[in-house]
């Protein structure tokens, strides 16, 4: 059954786990068992349920709670729990609003059960499966980057070539494809190394600016689009809330990303604001895991990961 709701164990008798510096989260054998049972009932995740079970047993995928104790849990479900679980602001912001996330420092996928739960502890198994697969593709990129690119390089080349061609109105030609592939390689290596400093933005701008010789746009319009493109990812990297509040300003870029998904995968992507793709190539593959047309490649990659 594809859309059942599973009654999860309430957060009691939990063991503490360390996943990020001094950050504490909580899990239990019963929670892991319930999670595996839920994953095993969904059509989308059945082909890889053995791989998921193995990674849960190995502690690579961790279903967990952010809060310990039923009282804190109930308060959080009523909307009164606002205290951060960590003093690290970047991690705090990501955790607070995520249903699952890949944490590159520990190299693990955290499935945040209390962020998936509705009031009275009901959780959608479909969501659990989708979030697990999505975040596991990020983990695949970091744990096995060569295999990741072996599986998905052609798709990513097509995606970024079309994206840059549409944003900057590029002409056709093999040299353009080669230049776009070089930008993809730069983005992927930056993602794997977690290097998004001033040097990253300077090099990214330099690479994108090199596309001007292939553009149909005049210099003023090209630079205007380049400025909009870089401003979007710079603001996002500094403050996701600020970016979201100003996302309408970047619709020419964001709308183009969604159209590229439609063209490359032949399916419409129902997604959140498509900004991570401009920095993280693995996000393209993670989003494509929601599409039927790419599922077989995702399953193959998942088995290589486990």
C-alpha cells in the first residue's frame, strides 16, 4: 500500500548519539525497526529495502529524534518548542526545517522522525522513502564521488549545458558543451570538498563570464544575467531565510531551472525553490529520484552505495 500512515514509537527509552560536534540526537532499536518496516511497505523503496536495512544496521542511515522525552515532543508538536538543539547556527537552521538531511562531517543520513510527524505521531511512509532516497544520493556523491559521476555524468552534462545555454542564451557547438562540462566539474569538486568561500565565488564568476564569447546577448544583458545568477546563490549561501523572502527577484533563473528539469527528464518536478542546483550537482540527481524516468539509475546507484 503506497499511502498508509504508520504509527511510530513515541520518543521514550532512547539512546543518545553524536552526529555533529556536540549536537545530540536520539534513537532506539524500536525506532529503527519501525522505520525499516515502514520503508519495506512502500512500492518506491521495496527494490532497495535490503540496502536501506543494511545501512541502518551499519549506522549510515539513522532514523532519530531531535528531542528526548515525550513532554518536549508534545510541546514541539503544539508549536511551542523553539529552542535550538545546537549552538551551531548553520546546522541549527538546516536541522530545524528538514525532514531528512545528509550530514557531510559524519558522512551519514539523518531521518528526523519528529520533523516528519504530524500531530499524534502519524508519519507518511511515502515521505520517509522519498526523503531517505533523496538524501542518500547526496551521500553517494560524497562517499563515492567517482562512482557517482560514472553513473550520472552524462545526465549532469546535459542538465548544466542546457541550463547555462538558456540562462545566457548560448549558441550551439561542441566547444560550448566542453566549457559547460568544465563548470560542472568545478561545481562537483567544490561540493565534495565543501569549499564555498570567496575563492569559490570568484572562480565561479570567472568560469561563467567565459561563456560571454558564445552568447547571443550583448555584453550589458549578459552581465546583468550573470549578476542575477551569482547574487541568488550568494544570498542563499549566507541566509536561506533572506533568499526565500526575496526569491521573486530571481524567478528568471529559478524558472529556468524548473524548465530544464522538464526537458531533461520529461517530467514536471514538484519541488521547493530550485536554488541548490546552482551550487550542488548532486541536488539534480537527488531531485530526479522523485521521477519515474530516472528511478532505475537511482536504484543502481543506491545498491553501489550500500
